[in-house]
């Protein structure tokens, strides 16, 4: 660089009036510009990550290129890039031919540009004239494959897909930009189904520098809400417009969500990382809503089929009792008729028997009336005889009664248990003697005055 500067000074000559070699600003900027032009005489290819993308009122595009992965580190290397309006047509043509890429923040690109020193700002900048879209696509594809491999290795890639889907997911949490076409299409499809869907919207940017944080926050918020399923939808756009759905943080938020996540991202060719991490993926917001409607309709159809089967089974079950009831009614009718005839015959026979019995009763009544005087006389005789026999028996009983015997001077001796003493009691036994006027107890004892071997008694009066 010093040799180039010296060459410039020799060509320009020493600055007028500055014998000490001091540069004027204009001379220095001109020298720097000439030096850069000689060092980079033609266009160069530069790769880096876009930040600070903006479109001026004039239509020119400005952004900075930084080292990929360095974020917004102001201390890192960066280069100012200008894409003037007149050169945008060719750049946009190349991007579109590669599948719809666009320039935006976070995109890693390889651009062709002139290195220019702009004296008005004192900055070196790149004047962009072309782009290598295949480089960007390769970087995007490599990033996507790396993220998918990491998710698979950690067991997160199919985690959300393993969650059971509710039978009737009518409460839907929706992640999209409020008022967007994707929002309108999704809600319209649900309303047109006729089912009672309820939609809880969580507004989120789906493109740009804030899309990543918005999507992650919305998924976490709805994961704690009272909903059955979450839908993440976005309308169509260029590949670079959908970069947020290829980010590892968004894919992990979907994988770790406690509710099934449906994706309806507007792309027709590629699938995003978010699609592969979700429970169910559809190509558009409308198709995403249609998938939910189809699930509810499937349950409705199964329910209708079950109702039909139950009705048919019930009718079959009822048909048998009805047939049996008809047969039973016929048999009952036959039995009733037969029993009625039998009962009528038996009733007629009973009436005849009753008539004969009545005649017998009448004849018996006549005979009983004739026999009554004889029965009365015979009864009187029998009663007199019985009375005489009763008087004789009463006199005999009075004669042999114990009281009469005691009155004649006899006594009755009983043991302690009340039994009558018939044998010689043992020494020490207590006996009770009962006369007509007294009752006393005695204890049997042996005395010298008593006959040998004969016990004597001691008497105790038991009268009150």
C-alpha cells in the first residue's frame, strides 16, 4: 500500500504550499481512491451475511456484509454494499431463476461487486452488480440438513408427531400475522366447514428479523393456553421469505410444544424444517385448515356409522321379542279359548253339583228337624248321668286328700329337696315334718338312748 501511495504522490506532485509533506483531504481521498482502483481494477466476489437491509426512497438498496454467524457484533469486519436501482433487474432475474430467492437480513450470499472508495463519506463500499444464487441455496440446504440431523439425534424431530391428536380438535390456537391473507384463508376454511371451531389468534411476524422471536414466543404462549391444537400458517413467498421456518429455535419450539402443531406454510416445492418437526404439515394455510376439518369430519362420520350400527342392532334385537310376542299372543289366544271352554264346562258341572248338594242339604235339614226332639231327650239323660259320676268322684277325692289324712292325726315327712321320706334318713340330714296345724324341721343325729344304729332327730319349729 505504501508503494501505491508513493506512486500516486509522484503522479500528482507534492501538494502546493505544503513542503512538509502534509496532505490535503481532497488529495488524500483522491490518492486512496486511485490506490484502491489499482489494487482492485475489476470486480471481485465477496461472501458474507446480510444485515441492515434497507431500500432508500430513490429505490437503491443498501446493506452490510458481515462474517456469517457473527450477528450484530459492531467490532467484527463488515463491508458496506450498494445495489443501485439500475442494476437490480439483472440481480432479481438471477435470484428468481434459482427458485425465488430474495435478498434480506440473515441471508448468506456470494455477490459480485466493484470495490469503490466513496470520498463523500470516506468509506470503502461495494457496488454490487451480480449474485451467485446457487451459493445461497447451498448454504441454506446445508444449514437445513444440519439442523434436521441435530433434531433427529436429540430425539426431537418426531416428538410432536408422536403426540395423540384429540378426537374433536375444535379449539385451535393460531400463529400468524394478524390481518394477513393466511389468517383470512385459514379462518374462512374453518367457518365454511359448519363445525363449531374456536380460534385463538397469537399475532406473530412470520418474516424478517423479528420473526424468529415472535414465532417462538407465540408457540410457548399457546402451549399453555386452553386449546386442543396449534396451527402455524403463512402465505406464499420466496425461499428467503420463509427462512424463519428453517431456524433451529423455531423447530425446537414446535418439537417441545405440549400440543400437536399443524403447519401450513405457503410453499409448493420444498419442505421446511418446521414442517418436518410438526405433527402434521400442509402446503398452504387453507390446506392446513382443511386437514383439521377432515379430522373432525372423520370423527363425525365414524359417529354416524356407529349410530347406524347401533340402530340396526337394536332393531334386530327388538325384532326377536316382537316375533316372540306375536307367537305368544297366538298361543295365549289358543290357550285362552281352550281354557275358557274347559272352565265353562267345569262351571256347568260345578253348578250341577251345587244344585245336587243343595238338594241334599234341604233333605238333611228336614231330617235334622225331625231328629231334634230325640237329640234333646238323649242329651238330658247323658248330662244327668255325668253329673252323678262327677259327684261320686269328688267325694272320693275329698276322702283321700292329704288334708283329710293330716286332720286325722297323721303327718308327712319330707327331705330337704321336698321329696317324701320313705326310708331311714342318714345322720345329719334335715327333714321337714308337716301336720294339719304345724310344719317343723328336724336334724337326724345318733344318741345313746336311741336304739343301737338308730338315729335320733332334733326338731325346729318352722311356723311363722
